[in-house]
């Protein structure tokens, strides 16, 4: 007599074989190999106030290889964040499956998650962790996966000082008095100018006063400028960005070498090919990235600022002490735009504040306008070449 369990048993065995084949045929990868995640806070600040809203901007790229048999597409479904002010099992989850699209290998997309600091958050540094859930479509179906960040401990909450509300004041009398004072002052200045214009020359005291006022009107930089001589070496401070304004990066390499000689791991991002750089400069770098559109190992596309930021972040977090020299900002500006580079430098400024590292940015000031240079200088300590006297007097110089 034929057993009724025969067909069912055969089906189960066949299903097990197919499942076993599918698992063995799936590429052996960690979750980090499927997508690349770069995130940033907007606005990017050193500290946030209680009850303040902010965005976490995710840039997610499919880094799987193109396959003829497997589509290797990924689709982001959920974003979630955990901050240490939450409960142990609490987290904020935001679904993006309704608007997310399938990403082919090499494609990237941005996703934004809006959050608010709790109104009762105390002033301290909080830790946080981010999770990106996504689907991976391949030959044998769709698999649900998740990317999890490391635990970061650099989200600072500080209360902003707010003045106590004051009673309404009637400013009309004060405005009238101010107008009268300005009118009297203008009349006095006019009379004084008429009187002094007939004198043959101004006194030395008056001239000195004018010079002092002129200097006082000039805005000062946040940090004093450092005047350095090419070849001079001096230690730099952790958590700082140094903007070195020079035509050739001689001082930049001197600072870089000095820091590496004191035990820091060095990373170099350069426009020139490393072999050519070694012919011009002497340096010892643990990692070198070449800014180029050519594909290759340790090559970085100058338009991929998020990828460059990720590479620098991974290097700094893997080193106990580190220094990064960025040479080729002029080339990066031509391949992007100035605003993108400014946001990139501001991101670096916020990143290094809480880490035992420093960033050296070499820039030729001739390629930027005064306004652009001033914007870059706001987040950095300025290093400029010191004026050197010639070894011979001008009349003794040989031509």
C-alpha cells in the first residue's frame, strides 16, 4: 500500500535542498558590505539646547557589485535612532518605505530624520546609536537587513541663556534725545573740521589718535595668526583645524611631520600623485588618498565629499592620536562649488572638537575671493608664512 506521507515528505526534502542551495549561493558578506552610510546633523553645532529641533541627514549608497544574474538592489525602509536620554528599550523609528526607491549598485540617496531634544534634558554629553533597515533584492528573493552604527558619545546638550522678560518701554523720548545728540555732534564736528582745515599741519597726537582708531575698526580673527617659516616645526593642539595659507604646502608638511614624529598617525589627502609628492616633500603617512577621478585603490573622487568624510572618520576613530593633512582644496572647489567645500570644512571642525586629532588644510589664498577666504578662516586657526629678510642686501643681490 502506498504511504500517504510520501509526496509530503518528498516536498519537504526538496524544499530543504533548495533552501540550502540558496543560503550557500548567497555571497558571504557582512552588513557593512551592502550599503555605505554617511550621516550628519543639520544644523551642525557643537551643542544643542533642550527642546531644540534638528535633522539627521543620511546619505546611503548601494556598494554591491553589478551582477548579470543578481539584481543586487537595496531599498531603505526604516531609520531609527537611540539617544541615552531614552529608556533602555526605547528608540525613535521613522518609516521611509513609502518614498524610498530601489537603489542599483553605485546609486545613492538622501533621507532625513527629524528629532527634538527633550525639554527636560540635562546639560551633559549623551551617547547615541543609529540603525538603517533596508531590503536586499537578489536572485532568490528579497532579504530584510539592517546597518547599525557604533555608539557615539559626542552629542552635547547645553541650555541657552535667556534673559528675563522686561516690561514694555516707551522708546519715543529716547529716540528723540538720540536724534538731538547726533545733530549736535554733527554740527560740532563740522565746526571743528572747518577750524582744523586752515591749520598748516596736524599735531602728532592727533595723527596718532586717528591711526589708533583706524586699527580699532579692523575686525580681528577668532584666533591670532601664526607666522611660520618654511621648514619650521611646532606642535599643534588636538581638536583644531589649521588653515595654512601658502602657495606651496611646505609649512603644511612641516607641521604634519612634526605631529607624526610625536607619535600621531598621519593621513594625507592630496591632489598630487603620492610618488610625485615623495619627490618634493619628505613625509611619513600611515594612509594616503589621491584626489582623482580615476578608479583605483586609495583613489577618491573629489566630488564624493561624503565618502572622503567617511574615510577620514574611519581613520581618526581607528587611531589613538591622529593628524590629517588635506592638500588640494583648490582642485576640490573646481570639481564641486565653494559652498559644498565650506560645509565640508565646517563638518570637519565639529568632528575634530571631541577627538584627539587635528586637521591641516593647505590653501593657496590667491584662488579665493576675500569673502570666501574669510568664511573658511572662521572655523580654523590661521597659519601664514612669516616675512623673511633676504640673506644679502638688495644692492648686493646677484642676478
